[in-house]
C-alpha cells in the first residue's frame, strides 16, 4: 500500500518535531548540570562542528550539485578529472570555512575589545581616578 503525499509529509514533520524536542531537552539537561562554563562551551562546539559538516556534506547539496558531475566523469573513465573536481570543491569549502572562522574570531575579538572599552575606559570611575590622585597628593 502506497502512502499518500500528505501522509509522507506528516511523517517527516513528526520526525523533525521529535528531533527538535529531544534537542531542546538535551540543551536543558546540559544547562542544568553544567551551567554557563567552559565545559558547556566545549560541549556546544563538539556538537556544532559535526552538525556543520553534516549540513554541508550530507544534506542534498552534495547529492544535487556535486555527485552528478562526479558520476558523469567517473562513468566516462575520466578518473583524474573527477578527483581534480573533488579536490577543488573540497579545497574551496575548506578555504571558505577558514575564512568564516577568521571573520568570526575577528568579530569576537572586536566584541571583547568593545566590551573592555565600555566597561573600563568609558566608566566614570576610570575618569575620576586621575582627579582623585591629584587631590589626594
């Protein structure tokens, strides 16, 4: 018996919803046990990196954009060109990932610097310090 389109659609939506609920529960449990700490940050990074690669490599992008060209070259017996294509795409993705990582690091560095300036250099206590030193001397 074939499932109708709506039945398949709701099966997919139900699976996605259940996955999101369990992901939320995982986050709640991690927040409860670890709080805001270095261990929590490391845990989040450990989940983020594989998820990023799964999204880039596993979900439709490779199947629809890369594999048809790669399979066509392999079927034509042009193994060298196929692997050059794979190498170029991999190198491009790694370069893009490196660039995004650099930009994110720069953003964090600027945010920390800005936070430092707001907290110390622009506070009233910072500007009053030289005046108090002169008056007390």
